C-alpha cells in the first residue's frame, strides 16, 4: 500500500467561490474556499477538543493532533461512505499541504529566534553539555550505519532491498535532536529555566547541529553514487552565500530595529511585516539552492537576537497563528494518511518497531551514560535522556516527506506515526514522574563565594526597589574589593510592581534602546549604578535590568536572571526601613514574601541586607569600615566568612571574626565541623599576615549569653554578617528559637534585624547555595 502524492489540478477547473451557496441550491463543498474553511474548522475544533481531554492526563498537544488525524482518516471516519470524497477530496489536499508548510516554515523560523547560539561557546555549555551533545548523535549514527550495512549484506535478516531506503530514512530521522521539539517540551513541563532545562538546551543545540549535519550527509549520499547525485557544488556555494547574506544583513538590521524601539515598548508592526516577508523569501532562496527549504528560515531566525524587544515581539505576533494553528495542521494532515486497519506485511511492521526501539535505546544510552559520568544526579540524568529522546512535529514532517517521495509505504507511515505518538506521550509522563519541581533553580555546580577561585570574577546580582536600596548595596559592593585580578560583575535589577500591563516585562538597558518617557525613578537608579561603574572603571562591570512583574512572581525574575548570569550571590533589600532617628518607617510584607521565595529557590548564595545607614552616628564617620562575622558553624557561616575574607583584602576594611563556642563543647565528627575548622584555621593564618583581620573566640553557655554578646556588637561595627541556618541543637542558640519573629533570618539574623534597634549597624544575613545531592 503506497501513499499517494499531492494531486495537481487544472487551475481553470478550480471553483473557488459559490454563487449564493445553499440559497441557490448549490453545494458549498464543491467550491474550494468554503470547503477549505470547513476543513480547517473541523480539524481545529477536533484537535482542541481532544487536547482539553488529554491535557488532564498530562499528554502533550501533538498526541491530540495525531489522534485527530487518525479519526478523520480512513481508520475511523474515512470508513463512512463518501466522507473522504466529499469533505477531504484529493484535489483539495494541495491547499492544506501549502498552508501546513507555510506554518511549518514560520515554526522553524521562530525556533531559530528562540535559540541562543551563545549557549555553545559560553560558560552555559559546560563539559557535561559538550559530552552529551557530541556523543548523543554520534553513537546512534554509528549504530544506525552498522544496522544499514547489516541489512544490505546479511541475507539472514531477510530485509528486502526495496525496504533499505526506508530503513535508512527511519534511522536518519531517529538520530535527530530537534531543538524546537525539545524546547517546547521543556516549556510545557515548566522546567526550561531550571538547571536541567539549561543543560538540556545546551546539549540539544550541540546535538541538533551535529545530527542535522550527519542526517544531511546520509540523505544526500545515495547508495552506490556518492556525492554525484547528492549535494552539488552549486548548491553548496549558494548555501554559503545565503549564510553570508544573513550574517551581513539580517543581524545589523535587527540591531538597528532594537535601537529604534523605546525601552519597554514592542517592536513596530512594520518591522514584523518586513521580517515575515523575509522568512518567505528565505524559503524560496534556500529551496532554489538545492537544499531543504527549512534551512533558510532557520538560519534567518538564528541570526536574530532572542528575547525582548525583537525576539519576544516576533514570538508574540507570529506564534499563535503559525504554531497554534498552521503547524499542527501538518501533523493532523500527515496522520490522516494513516490507516491502522490495513496492515498486510506484519513481519515488516515488527521490524520497523524493532528498528525504532534500537535507535531509541542507543540514543537513551548515549545521553544517560555521559551524564552519569559527569556526575549529574541519577534522576536528572534519566529525565535528561527522556527529554532529548522525545519526538514531535519535526519527525512527523520528515516522515511525511519520505511518504510523499514513495520511500515509505502506507504500513511504514502508519508504524512511524504511531511511534511518534507513543514516544511523545511516554517521554513527557516519564519526566513528570522523575523531576522534582520544588528545586527548579537548584544547580549541580557550586555557585557561591566559599568555593570561588581566589582570583576569579565575583558575580553579584543586586535587587532594588527604592533609591535607598541602591545606596545601601553600593557600600557593600565597594567593600567587595574589586581589582584587576578579581573583578566584580554586577547585575542590577530594579524590581517594579506590574501596573497597567497584562504581561510581565524584563527590560535590558544594555541594548541601546531609546529611553522611555516614564520611569524617572528607574532612570535615577540606573544613573547611580553607572556612576559606580565609572568610578571603578576596568574593575567593575555593571549590567542593568528593570523587571516589571506581579509581586508573587518577582522571585522567578530574580532567580531566573541569577541563573542565566551564573551569579555567585544575590543581595536582597530587607523589608523594613528606618529614618535618621532610628524610627521604623516602612514594613513591606510583600517584599518579605519575595525574599523568602528567593531563599527557597535561588540558584546561588543569597544575602538579605538590613540597611540602617541613614541612622545618625554619635561619633564622626570613620574612614575604616568595620565588618564583623559571627561564626557558630555550618555552611551559611562559612559563606559569610568567605565573603568577609574577600572584603578584608581591602586596606579600608577592618574584619573581626567572632566565634561563639559552648562551655561544654560536643564531640563533633560531622563533615561540616571539619570544613569549619579548615576555614577558621585559614582565617587565623591570614590574620597573622594582615593587621586588618582579628579573630577571637567567645565562650557562651546558652542562647541568652549569645544574645548579650551580639547586642554588645551593635555599636562597634558598621556591618555584621551572619549565616542564616544553624544546627538546631547548638548550645549557643539554646532558647533563641522560642522568641524568633522572622524565621527566615535565623535566630541571630532575627535578633540583629529587630525593629527597635536604633544603632547605625547594617546586617547581611547569608545563605549558602543549596546544591542538589548527586
């Protein structure tokens, strides 16, 4: 059973409109346009209805689209007499085919827009991503090539020679790692901004480029004819010229558009129309170059910058029609050719299932084992393997192309379509059962100050709501001792509550856009940070952002940006503010909720800055900035001490490390105690070489004595740093937890953040990065 090609009809015989339709006793289904509109309506309603039902079972949208095609095809409704001939006649296939290919071209273009090629050569693509990204396509390709060779040479396998092209096509399609399909799955699973999502995107981008290159070679080198009948020299030259044209024109034009767009505003629709026309032109030029027409829109999308304002506007304007209606049309249209009731050669069908299973097993192993070797946690390694093995619209498009080219017969198309349905459903359900959504931003790698190299760049993300926050955090940043050997990278985010907009917005102030008419407060904050960068020119780099969002979602903006920028520390403003007389003037409960959420979800270390710099000092301001670190023990105290040691490199900082030890010390054999001892030993050693470091120990009996010692420090220091979490059974804290007002700060932090303290002492409550257990 063969799949017939699209039918070509005489244009003069096409009846586009009806003359009055039913009012003149005419048949509207005999006219092309009304019939096409009815076809689209039926397909759209059926797919959406199925999706509403299947989404409750957490099945992806492509399952609904495939099932809709099977229902409308010869398997179900096609068995009704005259149903197919009346509603879906062969002469009408060409119009659905054209619409679906236009939609698919824009889908591939938008996929290129969403891609960030920098993932390959920046720090985001780690050794794990490169290992998985390279081995994932190479191992299945080698295994698939061996299978094709065995089918051609081993007669015992009993594979007929006219099935060899189908075997080769199935293997070349199954070794693909389509970035659009995998990225869509990550979005549906809501893990695209997680550590697993970032690793998957980087690995997939590398694998996609390699697998496309291998698949192109495999599909163009025909059996026994080498390159002669495949890719010609002229097509290669035209493709290279097209790539050069994109790089030379599209990218500069895109940056010019961005500069013409005011900050916070969408790109003008005229530019969207021009780019949409360029997509269609890219299809024509690439198709005439002798290669797959999809490379044109994909390369064009890849040349355009992702994110706001251009990338996000393109997605907002084009995605609903292209990806929501026309691209699913391709999947449904292909599935309508499937007939599950007519399978004659069952032996060949089982061979196809076995071939797909072998390819899937090779892909899964090629992803899983490199990930485990690179010490990815077992559950995440399994989830990564399932996500990268998923299939979707890209595979369906290739399978339909092979069917049109008569490489697949009807039984083969039916089998591979069913495989896409099962694989897409199985991968999504598997990932949902494996992934821990409570730790979406938690990473596998150390992103804190304790483990950063002595001379490495320190990346700090600061959050501000008011001008006061900028002044407070600037003093902390100045104390971080930026220098040529260890520069400081600051990512400053001004958090603005969403008012008068339907959707959140992240403005990147580095794009050179026109300044918007509003936002004077944000502009003052930007000027403060830019003056700070100019003051420390060459030592400090500052990137400025404004995040407009609802308060309950702001922590996602903060964590996502810290994750993207590989920050080591997030500094958050405290929800309370004092005036010059030490009187509490602000207590923002929504800001407190944001801080707590960031503590729970942050991909790096977090510090909440309790700022009292406004309070008048009884004595003149000293040129020396006095910093104290309270050390009881644990990861958070080590992080605070590591930051204090970095500050102490500056001659303008005087660091005092005070360790509280119990009168009756317990025998500690935990690993934390060993790490504490090593860091304290190093601090004492550093203090012997630097006059600005003082280490002392204070013996305390219980929490009451600790509280007396801590309160005595309030007048002696400008900044006190303390860890957030400690062992609950620590004798030094005995009884303090019963009086705690702000549990998110821990007992010591809560004590120092009390609203009745009117001393000009600021406090930084530090939590070290929570690293996922391997």
